[in-house]
């Protein structure tokens, strides 16, 4: 997985959620790495929003955490996409009313 130098809001949101799932299950990065076959370094980069997950990696993480794949994506894909867009600079729109 190519690592980015800066985080993107969408990837950071996803990474934060994966970290919360891992911590709630009292799993270390090492335990999750063992359970998924994904290296600790890659998992750390994922949790910090520095890499774009593949579907395969998302499935491995879900299995390693003992959750459904859709549980790895906070609020579902549409919610994740909208939160990622809201976090982008200049994306806040004021509505009249």
C-alpha cells in the first residue's frame, strides 16, 4: 500500500474508526496484525489515514476484529463519504434560514 505524506479527511475518518474498533476489543496492533496478516506498519498507516485501503484489506481487518465488513466503514459508505467531504477545506456551506 503506498503511503501518503499527509492525511485525507476521508481516510482519517476511516482510520480513526478502525482504531476505535481495535481498542474496544482490547487488541494491540500486533494482535490485529497476527489476526489479519496485515503488517503492524500498514495497520498503523491505515489508522493514521496515510494509506487508501483495498477491499481485500478491509475484509481482512473485519475478520481480524470479528466484525462484519460493513461495521468497519463507520455509518456506511455514504455517511463516510459525506463526512470526508465535510472535513475538506472550503466545504462548509452556510444555508439560509
